[in-house]
């Protein structure tokens, strides 16, 4: 049995985890049904603000090694 490379492992896990996240986001969209749920604009903004914050933090982890250092 061939050993999985680091890139192959990344691609496998990243694809799986991304698809799981996308499915959870689609499921969250079900909460938008006004005939089943009641919510305020403030609550919706709080949800998406937190999601956006976590996305930025996670993306920063991937880009951390690519940032240029400050120098005079």
C-alpha cells in the first residue's frame, strides 16, 4: 500500500472538511424560513459577523508564511 503524501493528505482532508462546512452553511440557511422561525436582523448580523471573523482568522493561518516583513 502506497504511503499518502502530505499534499495528498491535505487535499483529501481539506476537501472533506470544506464540503462539511458548506453543507452546514446550507443547513443554517434553513433557519431563514420565516414561517418556522422568528429572528431579528441583529441576530442574523451577529451570526454572520462571527462566521466572517472565523473565516478571516482561518485564512490568515494559511497566508501567515507569505506575509512580507516590515523593514525600513
